[in-house]
C-alpha cells in the first residue's frame, strides 16, 4: 500500500541523513582547519592595517572610523632639533698646483706628479640645528699628506729648483669649513592620504652660506724649502633634498656652487654630495655616500701668483645622531 509505505520511507531517509552527517562532520572539521591560514591571509588583504572601516549601526546611520597605524616605537624621523654627523671621508686630491715665485714664474705641476694624490681616511663631520622650517649647519674636513716624487727633467716649482733626476718632497695640508643657512620650501608626505603619515616624505631646502679653504704646502729639494700658506673664502648657494623611504631609510642630495673675486684673490667652487642612511635605532643611523668638491683657488699676479685648480673626491661613511 503506497500510503503505508510513506512513513517507512521517511524514517529511512532521516536515518540515512543522520548517518551521512555523522560521517561528514570529521571531514568538515579537517577542511576548516586547513583553510584557516588562507582565510586569515584573505582577511589581511581585504582589511590591511590602517584601513578605513565603515560600520552601520542599528539606527541606520553610517559611521566611518580610521584605524591608527601601529608603527614601531621609533618616533617620526623629522622629530629632532640637533643632528651630529661624524664621518670618515676616504678622499684624494687631484688637479694642478702653481706656487708663487720671487723670480720667474714656476711650472704648474699636477697633483699626481707630486705623489700627493693617495686616498686617505680623513676626518669630516657636520653639526645641524633645526627650527621649524629653518636649518643651520656647520661642517668641515681635513686632508693631510707628506710624500716625495722624482722628476726626470729639470723643473721649477715656485722658488724650488729640481735638478734632472732629483727628488721633491711635498707636505700638503688642506682644510675646508663651511656654514650654511637653509629654509624649507617644499614638503610632501606621500603616505598621508593612505593613513600612513611620515612613511615616504620628500623635503627640499634652499641653502646659502660661506665656505673657507686653508692650504699649507711645503716643498723642498736639495736643501731648498718653500712654505706657502693661503686662506680663501667664498659665498655659496644651492639646495638640499631629502627623500625619506619607509621611515627608516633616506637619500640626501646636496648641491651648492660658490664664488668670490677681488683684485688679488678669486675662488670658484662646485660641491655635490649624495648620502644613503639607514636608521636602525630611534636617534641613530648608519650613513654611506660620495662627495666631490671642485674648486679654483687663485691669489696674486704674475710670477707671484698661487693657483690650485683641482678637486677633492671620494666615498664617506659615518653616523647620524639626532636629539
């Protein structure tokens, strides 16, 4: 009878479904456990740190909340007033030097022929004060070397005459100090629109100041010695740019040009430096870079003219300490 068979079929179907659910539950739990890491990664992709979430309360109004980014404990890279930058500059000079003479003009001799172009680890550094958009910086370096060189032909270097095959000893000391004032004209935070302030920032300062050079050169051959001391000064102007990347890395570029001239002295210079910094602690960073300072220093006229047209160039490394 079809009517009497329906209850039996229904009871059979209920038992079959219960048996199937019991068998499927362990497999479902295993699949869920395996899928949990994938689901967590998908949640992070859909909701990254610092995202803006829209909540709809029961009242029907839409409320928008912004989650604050959870940066490390390090403070903002721009939050400092004093910066100390000790460096070691692996630098060597190049160019041509003419010493003044009391008789006939002497030869203009290349630095490599004087054997004073050896790269040396020289002290350098910079002290910077920051006040809002203003910066005051004081920097300098010193390079000193003493070498001798032989000349196959007779040569006159200032008042020192070198016989054929003779030797010339040269003591060369070069110091430069500069002071500059900078003002920030551009500051763009690329991370602010995404809710990540101070992540990637470009800053541009216009700078101006004064640079001074002090040279001491001692030349000696066959018992004759000449000592030349010259000090030069110039005004310069340029720009300083800083690209801060992910808060802890930055690239700095400095470009300045200067000059000065009067009846007895003239100075022209071009200074370029690029530095890469990694801030591994709150107020401490490692820095490596390259700098070239080109100059033309002239004083006096005629046979008494002193001229040094050359460059100081090389790699540097140091620390950036901020307070």
